[in-house]
């Protein structure tokens, strides 16, 4: 057995006992979650667009002049707009030239405009970080009020990879000047889908 295998084996054996999440009290929600989500998202540089169907995405992207370059999507409904390849079988290095990625999110959180995504929806976990521009579709009835509700929802789920995404990539470390697209997408559009 190699040193690496020996170390990993010992780490695996030394895992602490799993303990259940603590019970949190229900917090009263006194806000319109869509209005709050939109205000917070806009404040951190995200564009929020409410749509009635996925076909409206193309119209919004044309108006925003975002149809140049390579567009990929995990939504089969957008196959006429984007390359909807099976991302699980694609080498992540082959995604280096992606201009825009359009993906689904499991749900959004109004208080910080974060959107929960997992490998189940991403295909390749590099997708929302390597693209120049990112668009995420969430259902209107899947916007939660706060992170307490979000953690309650994901607490017992099993997934290989999951992350909250809020706003385009940004930093203000360089000369105290805000720079968008520092370590990831330069822009984020959130499509809130009103499925009746």
C-alpha cells in the first residue's frame, strides 16, 4: 500500500460520528421574496428577469447582445440557442472557450440572492466558474426567504458537489476598486420562471 493510500485509509477510518442538524425555530417571513431577491441581486450586480417560458430567454439574450461566442446549456429546451452537450462526458478543459452558460438552479434565497446548484444540474462543476457570462433559471415558487430555510432544505440531501452562487465574480482587493469578473463570470442573469 502506498503512503497516499495509507493516509487516506486512516483519514477515512477516523471520521467523526455524524450528528443531526440542530432544530432551528421558524422565522416569520414578512417580505415579498421575489421583490427582496430582485433588490438584493440587483444591488450586487446581477440582472434579474422574470419570464413566463424558457423561450423568452432567447429574446432577452438578443436584446442584451449576448448571442456571440460559444453558448452552452444544460437545459434541453434551449438546444436551438445553445450547445446542450452531455457535460458529464466532456473534458472540463474543452469548456475553456465558453462565453455563456445557461443552467438551472434548485432554488434561490431572497435575503442574499444566492442560488443553490449541485452537480446534478451542472453536469460539470467547472461550468459556472469558467464561463465569461452565466445565466441561471429558477422557478418563481422556489425562492426561499432566508438561509435558515435553505439549510433546512439541503441539510440531509446527498450530493457530490453543491454551491451557492450570488452575483457575478468580483473583488475590490486591487487598489480598493471594484472589479467584476475577477475569478469567474463577468455577469450573471437570473431568470425567474413563472410556471403556471
